[in-house]
C-alpha cells in the first residue's frame, strides 16, 4: 500500500472509530425530567429534615379539629420533645429549632410545588406520561404482572433492553407518587396552615379537621420515605453507575449495566 493509500485508509477509518462510542449511547431521560428530578430530590430532603424538626416540638397526633397537651392523642411517637409543655416521658428536652425549620419547610414546599407543576404541564404536552409511564394493555396481563413481581422479589437485575424503559411496578409506583401522594401531601400541608384553612375551610373539613390533616400528612410522608428507600435500593440493584449517568447526562451506555 502506498503512503497516499495508507493515509486515505486512515482517513476513512477515523469517522467510524469516532462514531463507535456515540452508537453505544442511548437517550434515556430528557433535560426537563433530569432537572426537575434533582430539584424535587433536594426539596424533599429539605422538607424531610425541617419536617422532623417541626415534628419533635409536638410528637403527638390527633384526629379531628383540635388537639393539644390536654387532649388524648390518637398515637404518640416514642421520642423526646423540644417543648417543656409536651409530656413525652423523657426527662430531657431536645433543642428547639422551630424558627429556621418552619421557614425552610415552607420555602422548599413552594419550590417543590412550582417544579412539580412544570413537570406535570411539560409531561402532558410532551406525551411523557403516555409514552413512558402509562402501562400498555399487554403489560396488564396476569403473566406479565406476576413475572415482574417475581423478578423484583428475587432482586434480579434487569436486562439491557429492560433497563431502557420502566417496568410495570415502576410505572404504577411513579404514577401513584405523581398523581396521588404528591397532591395529597400538598393538600394536607396547606390544610395545616391557619391562613389557608380560614380562606378555604371546606378543604380542611373534607379531611376531617386540622389535626386529621396533620396526621394524614405524617403518614403520606412515611409513604414517601418508603418509596425513596425502595427507589434507592432498586437503583443500586439495577446498576448504580448507569442509572446515575442516565439521570445526570440523559444518556445510558449499551453494555454498562453496573
């Protein structure tokens, strides 16, 4: 082969070599999904930390409209309080951090609400929910449902093809979080606010009262925490590196299921 032919061959081979990595990358998440995911994640963490600080000031729960230290609680958390008036059975009090925790809680909540609305509006117009989250009729058969459940119970790592989409349980979980848990936690959170309760009292009455709203808010938060734990565990089982890459860059590499 002459020098000219050799150079020509190298020139022809270069694009093919350069195109190889690109051909191994598959689009996974849009920029909007990734940005809203991380904003909501940060807001949820801030809400959880500040909510715990607010909770320990009165770790007792009631049902109905009123509830105080002179009222028999529906149940009580076995933790000390940050208020001396709240008898919890402990001989000491935790530091009272209600000031910054309430401010952070409300600020994070509004950021989460606005980000969630952006995600919902964009999801409907782009077809994200229909294409990526709404289960197909074929997925709702008993065979498909049982097979998906068995795979999860056995902690089986998904194949590369399965990793490029959500399975049936993931779709149901995400749809429940987006369209049931999030609206409910926002509703109950607003119902605890005296300003919102006075402006729209019926929204509180439908929940059974202010204290009922606070109790429901607590249990919905526990459901979120349970979902988060399962979500993180499944990310590790399915391949932490590939899942994080997909949620940061939007791309997932073929063959990288670790």
